[in-house]
């Protein structure tokens, strides 16, 4: 099945991907962001936060955005 994947990590990109039926958001994250900690990212499907066990559907739009930007300076 086909979904739109938007990766906002680093330079970012968007592309259509073919994934297996019954793939959950958690499984998709582990495949695409191997070695990354999910708690460091905001993961949305169709612009809405979803639970990790959400099963992706045909034409879903998955966005993965880091919540921590490496090298950023915090101002007070």
C-alpha cells in the first residue's frame, strides 16, 4: 500500500512509499528511523498525533519531526 512520508529531520524530504498492509506507526518508525529514539520525535498521521499502535492506511500522510534540534542554543 502507498503512503506519503515526510521526514523533517536534517534537510528533510517527502516521498511516496510502498509499505506492507497492517504496518503500525511504531513499526514504520523503527524501519525508517533505525537507532533513533521515538521520544525525540513528534510523529503525526494526517496532521494528527496518533498512538504507536495505529495501523497505517492507504494514502496516509506520515510526518516525523524532531523535538530536539542538535546544536540549538536555549535562550532564557
